[in-house]
C-alpha cells in the first residue's frame, strides 16, 4: 500500500501531460505552440495524433525546437500519429509548434490534435526494460519510483542553484544602483559648490557684494 501511495505521489509531480486542441486552417497561419521544460540529458517523447488526412484541403506542419536553438523535428503535411523521441542537450524549454495552411479558399477547416509529452522516467519503455532485464513487477515499480525521485531531487537542486544565481544577480544590481546613486549625489554636491563659488566670484568682480 505504501508503494502505491508513493507511486501516485511521484506520478502527480512527474512531467507528463496530454492536451487536446484544434488548430484552424488559414491562408496565413499563425503557429500554435505548447511549451515544456526539461533538464539536460532527459529523454523526451512527444506523441501526436491528429484527425483528417493528407490532401483534405489543409497542410498541417509541426516543428519541435528548444530555446537554445536546437531543432529536434520538422514535419510538413502530415496526419495521423507521429512519435518523436530525443534527449535534451541542455536544461531548457522546448516548443512544439503547429501551423495549418488552408489550401481551399473560402472553406472553414481545422485539425484536431491530441498531444502527449512525456519526459524523464515517464518516457522510458518500462515493459521493454522488464522483459530485457527479467525484472519482477515490484522491482520495475521500485526502479521507476527511484528514477522519479532522483529527477525530483535534480529539479530541486536546479531550482536552488537558479535561485542562488538570481539572488547574486539581484545583489549585484542593488550594489551598482547604490554606487551610481552615491556618484550622482557626489557630482550634484560638487556642481552646487562650484556654482556657489562661481557666483560669489562673479558678484565680487561686479562689486555687487
């Protein structure tokens, strides 16, 4: 019972989600993107299932790229099921973008898309691992939970390091703003003293004072 509870907890906080949405066809299509974040070295599996068929008056295209600039897959004019698997080269966000080009002017068409993104331990084929390594079901479950736990620890360590980096940046910015403010005050004081001295000498030269 404890194993089931722990398994449910790790399933809730692991990266795995499915979306169902429609992408309308247009003569000048705007990309519809879904973003997710993965850590360096994580396995990512993207499953896409669409309705319709090729040649039905719309051209559905898909591209997967990360924020670093890597392009993992580009497919044009597809329908049905597509499965894309890749390992994240770095800790970064990646986008799965769709564009639906309308080929028949005056018609209202769209494609229904079901998108399922899995990463880390959820993306692995545990049935194959069980068959290859001849593991018992309880051993597979424990191993899967162990990998999920390691991923959670890595995610927390990444968030901690990011918070420390942002804190250092914030402190550095505050220090620079403070030094700049002190410099501005010093310059203003010096400028005021110079103006007072200049006016006093001017009035003395004019015998006003």
